[in-house]
């Protein structure tokens, strides 16, 4: 089985921000507004006159991600409506440079990511409602698609990866994936290639060049790569409300505990968690979304070390099926995610000599008892009662 280092490095990132931002953001009814409202193409195109993105949008976006604990950001460089945030260099005039904004927003995004040590990823649609050729001359459309992706791969320096969406459409057609992925590998040999398989095919494997499976708003699970030609990473993507793009009147937001629970579920099976934000038309992050990312930042300040660079351990927690253990090779320690009551006794398998057990939220060592092949401790130094979702204990050991 082929195991590539850049895929293992991607797994260590743990948490990323998904950004759905485009012409639809000015309409304030979600990223599928053109198709679902619906809005005639001629009327939808008039929205270009309202696309006025403020100069500070990228700095505010990347700063929010950084403070929340994100290690990478995936930006929608072009969504299904066909409007591009990047300079299409003559392929089309349906882009940010031909709007009142008049700037290459992908360039601004990448530069800000590099300033703040965040890895930039590019989302790119496979389907395009603005290109009639997508329905009338599919092969001609695919050439346009590949030319668009080539611009992203060669004009912005090294990127973390390309995140495709829409292969679930035109399912009977030949997407010429060999040619598409070859364009990426020509310029970005170590970029993650991810192709969202859609909500009906969670965790589905695809073309050999793909580097990760996706779980769109679904429970992630461990992907079995035994007897497979290539090792694959896993990533779950999630929305806080009901839309990926900005929807002003959306009131159905998930409880914060559910969002944090998604992150925990991802860590259990070694999947990255990609949480979406939908900026408003000028690039401002809505206050609701900002609040969730700020709360995640508070949690990551305390517990982030148990998210980054961790993977499932070969030991089990014996006292609870919900609790689980992770291992960090870089920090040479183990972590127990405890989802039971804070004063529960915790027993776990372990055949190494424990040096200390410390609950991260209280930053205090706890008393433990070690037998030959197991360790018992009581996480009873939690001063905030029982209103929490998960506690994490760090186990340091001697060789």
C-alpha cells in the first residue's frame, strides 16, 4: 500500500475552516439560491453589480480561523453558479475582477494565509450553471474546467490541496478524471486532491489520485484501507445552520454542543473536521458564525494539543464505550477523551509505566493506580460541575 507523507501531514491538521463565499453571498439566500429560488440567469448575473468586497475581508477571515484553532482553510474559488473569485485570465469575464470589487480575491486570501501560517486550500466546483456547454458539449466544458484549475495550481504558489464538488452530478458522464488530476500533479505534486462524493456516498473511495474520503454532514467512520493500493485520509465537513452560503434569515442553527460533538466524533476515527462559515456579501463574517468560532477558540486554547497530530491508540478505555484514547507520536503521550461524568472512575488498558495523568481543563495532575496491564484514575478535580461535553486527560509515560 502506498503511504504518502503529505497525506499523513494533512491528517495532523485536525481542524479546518470551510468558506462558502461568492456572488450568492450578496443575495443572502444560500449558495444554491440561483437554482432553488429559482432566479433566472439574466437576473442572477445582475448581482455582480452588488459584489463589493471590503479590503480587510481576508485578514478578518484568516484571523478568525487562526483564533478558533483552525490549521487550514478551504475557500470556494468558484461555486456552482460559475462566478470565480480569482483572475480567470481571459477564460471568462464572470469573475471578481469584472465586478465592482475589481480584485483577485484568491490572491488576497492566499497571501493572508501565508502571513498567519494557515494552509490555503481551494474548493472548485465541477458543475457550472453559467456554462451552457456543461449540458450541450461536455468535452468542451471539461477543457474549460481543466484550464480553470490550471490557473489555480500555477498562479498562487504552493497550496494545501484542491477540494472538488459536483461529481455526483452528471453521474453517467466521463469526467476525464485522469486528465483533471494530472493538471494538479503537474504544478502541485504534494497537494491533497479531494473530490466530495456527496451525502449519499459517505466515505466512498474513488479515483486512485484522490487522497481523502469525505463525510458531508454525516457520521464519520474508520475507512478500511487494508489491501487497498493507497492510504487515504478522512474529512467530515459540516454547516452550523441550514446553508453553506450566507442566508440572512436562517434561524435553524445547531447547538454548539453538537458542533463540538462532531469534532470529537472526527477525532475518534482519525478524521479531520472542516467547519463551514458563510461570509456576507462584503466578506464580513456573520456574528452568529463568529460566535461559534470564538467558542471553539476557547476550547482549543485548553484542548488543542489533543486534536493536532493525534491518532487512535492501540489501547481501550475499559469503563466506558464512549470514551476513547488517542496517541501523539510528536509529543510522545496519550490522551483520553472522557465523555462520561466528571467524577467517574476511568480505567484503561496500558502496559507502559505511567508518569503522570493530567486533566487539560484544570491543568492539574490526578491520583492514579497502575496494575500490570491497566491504569485507574478519577477525574474529580473539575470545578465547574457537570455542564460539559468532553474532558481530556493527558497520560505521560516512561519507556
